[in-house]
C-alpha cells in the first residue's frame, strides 16, 4: 500500500528506505505478531511503506529516515499499536487506485 497522506519533498533514497524498513520489520518487529489477526508479510510491507513515506518528507537520503524512537512516537511501542497505526496510515493494496 501507499501512505494515505504524505508531503513529498525529495524521493532520493526512498527505495533504500523501503527495503530497510522491510528488513527491519521482518528481522525484529514481527516476532510478536499474532498470526491469526494479520499476515506478517502485509504488516512488513505496510511498515516499509511508512518508512519510505516518512523519508520522502525531507531533503536527502537520510534526513527524515525514522529511528526507533520516532517509530515508537509515531506508531506506538507494542506490535498491536504499530499494526493499528499502520492500518490507519497505509492504504490496503486492493484499495489503491491506478492511473
């Protein structure tokens, strides 16, 4: 999915941010994920989209790249809070519009 609301300043490094967010979520965030409630891959892709969307709000490849504290402040500290926040911030792939 894509972020529902985002201010695009500079897309430099957005792909790298997406990959980094995906790897980070796969390696560390999805360990406590309730597999009955959510697909881990969908969670990981939403998180990666959020990281890339946050990054494009600043100039350069690393300026707005969120760190762990920014993740907690923006999305929450528990896996359930992060999941809930991501569902509100990132569109579902099946609801995306094509041009």
